[in-house]
C-alpha cells in the first residue's frame, strides 16, 4: 500500500497569507484525504488561531518581521531567527515532509530555508504583483514558484515561475443561501441596502478614522446598513465612537462568516490586496477599491487600476476616504445599471481552480 504524502505549509501573519494557505491545504486533502499536513506559523499571529479552527495542526515559531524604519525594534531579530531555524529543523526532522510549501510571511523564511538545505522539494506561492521580502530571499533556493501576476521574472528565476492565480476560500464558491439568513446573522433588517467595508484581517487605520468622522452620514441615510470590519488592533479604540453605536452600523473586529457577508452585500468596499481581489472576482459584486499606501512599491494601486481600466471596480484614493468614499458609495447604490455592469465585469476576471492547480504542482514535485 502506497504511503500517504506528508506536506508542510508555512507562512502567515495576515489573512492574505493564511487563507490561500488553507485553500491549498484543503485542495490537497480533496485530491487525497490521506495526505498529512502540518502548518508552521509565527507565534501570536492570525494563523495560530485560524489554522486549528479549520481543522489542521500548526506549530509556532518565535519570529517576526524585520523593521526597516524602526531599526531599534530589530534588536532581538537575530536571536529570533536562529531560534526559528533550530525549531524548524527539529519540526522537519520529526515530521519528515515530502514537500514544503511557503505562502509568504515571517515563518516561511526559516522553514523553507531549512527544507532547502535538506534537499526537500519546495514551492512558494506569491500572491502579489510585488513580492514580499521573504519570498524574494527564498526564490533562488526553492524548486517552484506559483504566482498570480505577470512580471514576476523581475525578482524570480523565470524558469521556476508558473502563473496559476490566487487560491480563494472554499466557502465563497457557493453563495446560494437565502440573503435573509445572512441579514439575520449580522442583525440587519430586510429591504435595505447593505455595504460591507473590509480593511484586511488586521484592519485599516484610514478606514476606521473615516467611519468615526462620518457618523452624520449614517444618521442621514438610515436606509443604508453598514458592516464595518475594523480589525483587532483597532477594536478597543473605536467600539464606543458614535458611528459604532448607530443602529444601521455593525462594527466587528473580524468577520468569520465572510461567505454570509459577501452574500448579503449590495456593495463592497475593500483594500486592493491580491487575495482580496481574487475573492472579489469570485463574488462578482460592485466594488470600491482603496489601495493601501503602506505596501511595498505601492503595488495595490496597479492592482486596483487594472480592474478600473476594465470597468470592473471603482477606485477612491486612501487620502480621500473621509471626504469622498461615502458619497461615491451612495451614488453607486442609486445607479442600478452601473452596479450590474461592475459586478458582471469583475466576475469575468475570475481565475478558476487556483488552489487545486497549486496542489497539483506540489504533488508533482514529490513525484519528480
């Protein structure tokens, strides 16, 4: 009887890394339910909560990112890195993986470095058009690189790159439930428009400031219901502000049931990260994108403009959120024809089966 494959998936730090990782893991289990999967993440980060909740085992490394602006915060970095390399070595020696997958984020660096020194087949999945530092450093060591955007040969060896798209959470592919059930879940009323604002798993400061500053808009527009995802970092600071206490606004640190949130939404406001955009293409609803100004090479702006150029989304600059966002949203809600057009056009851009295709590439590495 053939022995089941053993695979380590490493990385995280934000939902943009964790959810693609989980999608790949679930695709692997669909191909062969006997496959054993171990996650390796960073202690204290989102993956340490989300991975066990999804039914997978995870081990944590004592690792954090390198701070380019506040160099004093890097005092412990060399110690953390060495500690993580030693622990990754111990975990790999114990688990004996047939392949190791990195999805970006702090933990994937030590894990894939150790795996490559042991000549274990390795693959990284790069979600963005501009790669993170960890994946840049790993590129020469790994066997294969699965990307979502063209142009990655600027940073990675061309012969290793395969463009397969970004994996998306499995439960987003079936939004056939009753909208009424979703409204009830979040405590919203029927027959009123719903806008959801998602600033990423960690939250977005500018989103939250805009919401706090515009309590009057929600008072004046009781026909609009608003689901505001503020992020765990900001929950305490905003939970008692006037906007958060209004009947037609629901504030949440994190939205666990994104399938229900997307399903009930008439309009979605979001950052323009690669993972978020991949989900929005699956959902196929009108979207206003607000690129984050705090990312490498401003890569979210071209992400958003690529959709705007195809009449598949609207764009509001981050520094215009307080003044322009809600009026733009209200205007779009009133324009039924434009909403339909935006929804249809973004749906056309969906890349299907990315998680399954990446899982296939992982298993090919083992066979090779």
